[in-house]
């Protein structure tokens, strides 16, 4: 699933944050590694088990771990929100995005699927300019076009990718765009931890209901159940590392590190499944990475100039 960068990036900061940017960079790199490992684990499980069952275990464990870890210190603040229905709608968007990603990974390599969903940051940037009044600029538009060109190289006709899987990945990118835009909007009034918790329990409820239809055919061995637990743990660790990282350094510095996700995903796809993208697909993945780094670096330089003035 697309990393939840905006949960930490656009939320209201807590008092007295530490400033250790290099540690923040390291934590983001580890977070996207956790997400890439989670996607690889999902792809390992999907040939043998229904996608909703896999994702249900992930969300249920995520919600349980959050409750166990945070309840002693937060109590009722763990779920308190101001715009509860909008927060719940955002959680449902994330659940649908998780479903489409699981479906995409049943027929697509993890590296290419990950590259396609990274259309979302470019779409967020463009739509945020219109909907939220944020400045895009010439470099932003050029970066968006470069990233889109990279995705076209990956999904080109004759590239060997399953069109159904590509469709699911593109839907996932659209849902991720809606998710991040809603996060930017809600972060003006909501704190990040309740939003994360609501996303977890809504995902668990959504996929729990979907899993009911698969009850007669569910047969999960000890190994696969262990992998599902690992999946939930990886996603929880990834979200936790992101939250900590964006308190240690500025978002504009840390954002380019998110594109290590593509490197991790491609490497794990080769290591675990023996999949090596062809030359054009590799070129497309490189373009997406470069475009994202350019846009994020532009934001970082803009922030530094603003501080200098």
C-alpha cells in the first residue's frame, strides 16, 4: 500500500519536537522498506488465500497493536476527532486502496505495481493547487509530466503486464490521491494518532465483513498465518517509523527518501520472485523516482529560501 506520508507531514506538530534530520532520513528509509516487505508478503500470500482475508488480519493486528501501545498514555484521546464522519470516510478510502493493491499484486510484480501507485504524489500536487490553493510552479508541472511519462513506459502496450492488474494499480493511485488530499484537509483540525487508529479499525471492520463470504473456503496453515501476522506488524512498524521520522526532520528534506520504496520493491521482487523488469520498465521506474526527488527537492529549497528571507 502507498505509504501514509501525509499523516505525519501535514498534521499539527506536538510540542517541542526534536530536530535530528539524519535520523529522520534513516527512519523513512526503514519505513518504506517495511512497506515494500509488506507488499512482497502480500504477493506471496495472495495465490493461496483470498485478498480480503489477508488484509483483514493485517488491519486487525494493526488496530490491536495501536490500542495496546497507545491506550495507557492516550486513553480516550486515541479516538477523539472533530470531524468524525470525514475521518471515517478517509479510513474507508484507505481500506478500498488496500483492496485494490492486494488485487493488483495477485497478477503483477511488486516493483511495477509500486511504481504505478507513485502517480499519486504527482496527482496530489496538481489537485492541491486547485483545491487547496497550494502553489505548483513550473518545476512541479515538469516533474509531474516526467513522472507520468515514466508510468507510461511501465504500462505500455506489449510490456507484458496484466491489464487487469494495471487497472487495479491505477485505481489504487486514484484512491491514494483522494486519501492524501483528505488527510491534508483534515490535518487542519485533527491530530494524526486518532486518524491512524480510525483507519485501522475501519479497515478491520471492512475486511472482516468481506471475509465472511470466504469462510467456507478459508484454510490457513501455521506458516501462512505467521506471514499474515508479519504483514500486520510490518505495516504498524512502517506507520510508526513515519510518524517519528517527520517529528525529527522537515518534510521537504524527508520526502525524496520515500522513493527508495521503488528500489526496495524492485529488489525484493527480484530476490523473492526472480522478477527482473525489462529495460523500458526500469527506465520508467527511474523516471518516476527522479521526478519525485526533483519535486521534493524543489519544496526543500523553497523552504530554505523562505527561512533565509
